[in-house]
C-alpha cells in the first residue's frame, strides 16, 4: 500500500511539474503575443492604409489600360490615314513625268496635239485620283520658304522679291492628310550682295 501511495504522490508531483511548466510556457507566449498585438486603432489604420494602397493600384491599372487602349486606337487611325504613304511616294514620279512631258511639248505643231491632249487628260485623272485620297501638291512659287515643306536646291540673288522667297519650283512636293510625303524642291531668293 505504501508503494501505491508513493506512486500516486510521484504521479501527482509529475503532473504538477508539467502543469507549472506548461503554465510558464503559455504565460511567456501570452506575454510575447501581448507585445506583438496591436491595438484596434492601429489595426484599423493599417487596414485603411492597405485599402488605400489597393485603391491606388486599381486606379493606376485602370489608367494604364485606358492609355493602352487610346494608344492602340491612335495607332490604328494613323495606320489607316497613312497606309498610302509609300504607295503614293512611288506614284509621284509618274505625275512628274507627265508634267515634264507637257512642259516639253508646249508650242509644238498640230500633229502632236492629240497626244498632248491625251497626256493632259491622263495627268488630270491621275491628280484627281490623288486628291480623292487626300494627296495634295505643294507648289510654293512666290511664297516664303518653309523648311518644313520645301527643300532649297539653290539660292539666287534677286532684288525684285523679298529674301527667302521661293522664285522657282523644280519639283512639286506632296502631302498626305497634311503630312509631308515629299518636300518641294525649290530655288530661293536672297538679297543681292552690296555693290562697292
């Protein structure tokens, strides 16, 4: 009997030791949690900060999507407007050649008159087709020189006109929807040198 009482008291002591150890462990972990826990106000402030950051990120993502959409629409519009640019650039020498033909044949006898009329009609239909697709000529004779639209091939002293005036057009320029396809090649006036 004494043996069973000793076993019982040893078991009770072991349980008490385990409980005190467990109590000390939970106490220390409770203390650790108490140090790491935030007050409800701090938690609310952090959640509001996170919410504002999420809203800001959503607004930025929406704005980026709108910008991408707008850029894509602009690219499609530019592609549609200027799709003919390289094609028109290839056709312009044909117009130049027809105009040169008419310049050379001016003043010839009646035998070539039907040919001249045919070239004139061909040139007219060609220029009408170009205008239909917003390809406009740049023929700046008598206008001030504009480096955005004209390419100066030479400068000539001329006292009859203002300096930097286009006095001759060697080759017309062309625009497509107001965008320069080819600059006009021009001769520009300059003030005469002072005579001593």
